[in-house]
């Protein structure tokens, strides 16, 4: 009869073997990055290293495809990336930005209908106190335009934002240090820090922004 220690060692070895099988080579990671970029997901350098930009692109892919949002690049995820199609904007034929509340992604749609996709975190729907008044953390749905912008860090009562692009009142698309997979903001549309400056360049004042969920246009 095997001892408890022997059984534990066997289980640990088996787990390590499974993990090793799931671990991708650098060449496979580079393939995943290249394919994600081809599909339109906003990756960083195609270098085979799983950095924050790679994880962000993978999370956007998982959100769009309705897969579990893990941010982990496994062999199963690589197989899914290989066989997936590029995301498409809801509106076509002109350059604009779309925010899909249900999927929690942002799409920069070009004139030729190609896209660049980032994960976002929008309004949590929870109540919060702002300047002595109770408010609800809600991201408005509708058709907006970028009407004002800030550059670099901007400090506010609810925290600091990075390269904010205002679309409605105090609601902006901006970089933020924390972009969880689920809605968590006070109403703004958070995007990953590494992309915030370039997104700001791609969204001049006057850019049309569509914000929608499954029940709004």
C-alpha cells in the first residue's frame, strides 16, 4: 500500500506534467500575439513574451468571444485564437469608436471597417457619494462625440485619470491603473494605461463614440 507521502508526490508530479504540457513555447506565444494583432486586438511588441499588452489583447479576445476571462495564454486559448474571426463594429463605413457594454470592450473602427480592440471597465451600477450627493456609477448609452480632452494625468475628486477623452458631462474614455474584467468604474470607460496615449491621438475632438448594450440601439 502506498504511503500518503508517496501519493502526494505522484499527484504533484502529475500536476506539474499537465502544467508543462499546457505551457506554450516562445514561438507559440509569438504566433498567438501575431494572430491576435491580425484579428485587430491591441497587442504590444510581437516578441513571444507575455507582457501586460499581450494579456490585455488576450482578455479582449476572451471577452469578445464569450470565453472565461483568465488572461492566461494556454494551448486551448491558442487553438481558439487560430480559428477565430476578426471582431466587427456595429456601425460601418466611417471612422468612429464603439464601446460594447455587454462584452466590456472598446473598438476603434476605421474607414475600411478594420478594428483595434481593447478591454474596458465601465460603470459598476453601484451607488457612490460625489461632492456630497449620492450618485449611481452608470455609463450612459447613446451616440456621443469627443468634446474635450486632457493630456497626461488629471486629478479629480474620484481619482486620477490618464489622457481623458470626454464624451458626456464628466464621463470620459481614459487610461486607468486598474482595468478589471468586470464593470468597476464610477461611469467612465477605463482603458489600459499602455494604450491610453495612442488612443487619445486616434480620438481627436469631434470623434463619434457609440456606447451600447444588448437593449440599446
